């Protein structure tokens, strides 16, 4: 499983939903477009609840490290570099961890949104 798929899985997006969809009987042709839409997952509520329950003060809205910690995923520099490489981080950002982290945070939130997560528009700018 790719690192980003682990992020989606931790949020209940992706393979878990795909497994549910494949178990259902095939829809009629007219119903297919309606059922093929991505189900929206309330990522904000999940992350806010996890942040409130966490003894550390973690801000997933601005920090990729905090976001990964809330999802119980490896947030080490090595793991973040692996994720950045997987998502296509430009080489010039890979040498500067702060620049890479900012790029990575935005990419992860954007891709969560593209996969059905309700990420607020102001976090995608």
C-alpha cells in the first residue's frame, strides 16, 4: 500500500469504500452515474475529534507532521520524504524540509479533497 493510500485509509476513504461499492449489485445503467460519484467523508470532524482527544496540541490545518501524527502514521522526515516523492514533489523543494513540508501539506489536503474528503477551500489555497 502506498503511503498516501495509508492516509486515505486512516480517514476511511478509498479502498474501504471501494470494497463496499464492489460488494453491491451492479446498478442499472441510468443509476450508474449517480452511484459512481465519490462519497464525501467528513475529514474535518474526524481530525478535529482526534486533535481534541490528543494530549499534544496538534494543528493538522497547518502542519503535515501534526496531520500524520493525528492519523497515527509515521511523521519522520524519512516518511515525509517518501510521501513527497510519491506525490511528485519538485526536486528543488526536497532539499529544504520546510519548503517540502509546506508543499506536502497542501498536496495531501488537495488529494484528500479529490478523493472525497471535505477539506475547507481556504486550506487548499
